[in-house]
């Protein structure tokens, strides 16, 4: 009799177990369908601002940025090519697929920047998550001689930015990125912190070529000599591991907090320079 009860209970519960297993399999399949959207941008930069894109785990990106002098700088500058130029060489490494670290050295002010980029939310192809959210931050150390500073901490500046990006179509992507820049020491007519926002867009005109535009608007106001907005327009030529950007801009500092806090070039007054970025990714 006891055996009959056990058999009856097993027969009674088996459809419920089967139903639960089927529901679990369906839930797993549903989760697997949530694939991340394809990259919104080809490069880790949209000219002078970082993009939301991160390297995969154990990937290394070599970065080089170059800014010539102002086109209107002088009669003997050959449109800025012979004028003093700014250069940054950097490395970025994928700790994981969602965390990158980097280092760069820049000619102007001899900035040594250490940066971190973290993916907080990834856009999905199903649009369950319609945008990507990425954090980018750095600390830059001014490595000029000690005669330029009263205290060691006077050398330091910081930058933090949240990047909201969306790939609207295979050809068109945009991002908006609020930020805060901080310098430990500034002139007495300035503030130590600068709140700003950047808007950038990319439109592909061929499989390997895109037109891009980037606009950076400072929001915090100083007592005088407020920095001018940054305006950059140009082209990007990319492959799976390489990107080359060439553009016209009024930003020349390359390090973002320096651009936001100290830009004296007025794009609409003809203070324009030619720049380029080159990135190359190596997968290990």
C-alpha cells in the first residue's frame, strides 16, 4: 500500500516537475536572446571626448593624439603645421570586458594621466536597455619642474564623466556626456570645479568611413575669461582594430579637464586647428 502511495504521488507530481523544467528552459532561452547591441562607436574617442566603448578583456589599445597650431596663428606657420603642437601618447588595457584602465603622457604641461573606464549598462539589441551608460574618470599630474608649484598637490587635476550613448541604426550613433573637472589650484578669478556637457554624433557614409561632430559646453561661469565651448568636426576611418580620425577643432589640450577649464580659442572667431587621433588594438 505504501508503494502504491509513492507511485501515485510520483505520477501526480511529474507533470508539475516537467512544467517547471520547461518554464526554466524557456526563461534561459529568453535571457540568452538579450544580446548586447553592436558598438556605437569604432574608437575609444570622439575627437577630444571619450566614447562609451571599452576594450575586451586582455586587449591593449595604443593611442596617439596630435594637435597642430592654430591655422590663423601666423604668416609663417603653414596653417599651423609649423607652429608648436601638442601630442599625447597613451595605452588602455581591458581588465575585464567592462573595466578598462589607461595611462597617457601629454606634451603641454607634461600631463601624466591615469584613467579608468567602467561600463555600467549595456544597450541590448532587443532595446530592453535602450542606451549604454559608461563612467570615465582620470587624475592628471602636471609634471613640470617644482618651481611652478608651491605644494605637491597643486599639480593634480581630476575629471569625471558619465557617458550616455545609443546606437540608433547601423549608420548613426550619438552620445551625451555630463562631466565635472577639478583643479586643485586655479587663478582667483576662476572656480576649482567646472561642470560641463558634451554632445557627440557619428554617421557612417561607407563601411569604413564616418563623419563625426563633437560639441563641448562649459556650464560653470567664472568671474571673467570664461572658457569657450569646444567644437570639432571631422572624419573617422576605421577597421576592426584600427581607427584614424582627422578633424578641425578649437581644442588643443587633449587632456579633457584642461580643455574644459582653460580653452581660450573661439571657433567662430577663426581659432581653428587641425588634429588627428590614431588608435590600434592588440588582442592577447
